[in-house]
C-alpha cells in the first residue's frame, strides 16, 4: 500500500484502481467542442469506477503525426477545465511529453502528469513537474 499526494488530494492505493482515458484528438470521438458528451463520458467513467481520468491530446499510435505544444494545449485545456469544473473531486491526469502543456494542465485542474517519455522528450519536463 502507498499514498500519492495528487495536488493536495491523497490517493491511497491499497488495491488496483481504474484510470479512464479521454482522448481529445481528431481521430477519437472528440471533435473540439466541449459539450454534454464529454461531461457525460467523464461521468460514465466515474460511475463505472474510474479513480483517475487521463486527458490526452496527442496521438502516439504508430504512424501518427506529432503536434506542437500549442496545438496540444488547445485540445486538452478545455477538456481539463470542463471536467474539473463539473467533477472537482476527481483526480485528473494529463498525458503529455511537453513541459508547457504539463504546467498549464496542472494550473487548470490536473493533478498528475503522465509522460510516455519519462521526461526524455522535453529537457524541462522533470524540473517543471518537480516545481509543480
């Protein structure tokens, strides 16, 4: 058993937990509009037992094209803000390898940074996350 401090929310992990994945990418269900659908999806995941919701705006599937940090921010920030406003008790994670996106996401409601590169794709990521 261990406890994570997620921006002041203590998450005690003494059994497996569920992380719901919300992809804010053009090749997913999301089309750039925050509406009842994204809130309904978040609510469904929470009701089905998700402890954490992970919001990503960059596809990392094989053959996908990389986008800029600015474009990723345009995709994930509205989703993070909307879900955080509707469900302030849920722990939000941002799936990014850009320190700029990580910082802005945390300042707007995310509590966890999920970086597939472990800080290796952006030299500022580890210091940014440590400062947050």
